[in-house]
C-alpha cells in the first residue's frame, strides 16, 4: 500500500538523519543555525538517537505506517525548537534556522499524511492475503477445499465447520474466553477456479474470504491464493484470536496454508515425535515441544 511505502521512505529518512546527527552533531547544529546554543551538540545527539528509534519502528514493523505518529510527535518538538531559534537570532543564523524550519515543516506534512492514512486504514476492515503452491492437480485441490468440513484439518483457529446446504454452513472457532459461532454463505463459486464466502448478517462475526486456484508455473501444481477480510466486530475477534495464538493474522493464514499443502501432498499434517496429536489443526496447538529421541553413542 502507498501508506506503507511512504512510511518506509520516512524510515530511511530517519535513519539518515539519525546517523548524521550522531556522527556530525556540530555540522548539523551549524546548518540549523543553533550552534551557538549551550548544549546544542548534546541535544543533536539525543535527537539523532530518537531518529534511529523512529527508523527501527518504521523499517522493522510489519505495518510501519502505524508508527508515523511517533515521527509526527518528534517533528512538533523540532518545530518548536527551530521556531524559537529563528525568533532569537539574526543574520545568517536566523536564515539557516528558517531554512531548517521549512524543511522540518515539509517532513511534518508527510508524517501527518502517513499517520492519517494509517488511522483511516485502521478504521476499515482487517485484510489478510497469502498464497502457496501445492504439488497436486487444481481440480483435486479445489474439491478438497470446497468440502468445507475439511477446513478444520488445517485451519488452526477452527474447531468445526458443518454444512447446512449447498451454499450455507455453520462455523465454530475456539475464542480466548468463549467459543465463537457464526453462519456463512458462499456468494460466488467457479468450479476449479474460486470460492468466495461471507458471514451472515447478525451472527456476531463480520468476515469474508476468497480463495482462488490457478495452475502453477509450467502447468505443474496449483497456486492457492487466499484473501480474508475481518470487519467490526470481526476485526476485534481476529485480534483476540491472534493474541491467543501468539501470531499475527497474516502469519496464521500462512501457517494454515502450509498445513493445507501437507494435507494435500501427504494426506496429513506432518508430525514429529514431539507432535503426535490428531489430524485436526487445532489439536496441534496443545502439544509439547519436541524432545531428542536418542543420539549416536
């Protein structure tokens, strides 16, 4: 998304500014017209450390735009300092302080735009996308998924799916406090190509999904593309489930697809000596860590 790309760019900006302020604080204070202020060099280094923190958040986060507010808050502090510096100085120093003030104001506008974009996105539905290639024919992969009662075999958050009729089904998931249940309906289906579904209104969970099936490169295997969307309160449900599982929803979907690949290619979720538990993915969550079963003498 454009907001995340802007956030990454701002992260690189923070990295450059942080390195410059830590490596050459006197040069930075002179360019900003504040080199005559007591403690200016120390202040520049502190600001440099803050910029490196911004860089770490913006470049290292999965959703970097949400951290743009931290940069915006720092910008406000810098604008105040530079504004006072420009008012208290004259001549060349005042000119440099005004130039620095203008540069920071421009960056502040970008930071605020990024932060507002993140806030607007947070109010919308939570969207998750993932894909995987499975070494099985497309029709076979499609048919297995279309039999919705198979889904708990590889989807860790599902306890059961019960088919009501050709279009509707009842889903049950283990929540952090109580079980979650809802009805869903298939809203679009093209045999061998895609299945799209959504939760029924008034069932307490707002979610929708689409899974597409295409031939793999060179006609070998099947590429499975999954898109999920959680609304409100479904978004809160997704966050609660993520906390329970200790994973981001996108990572959970990727793990589900890896289990799906194992089921399709081997007939079961692969298990080690430390994970002997059942064929349902949900049961895999409660197993003990693998232990050594012996070594060479």
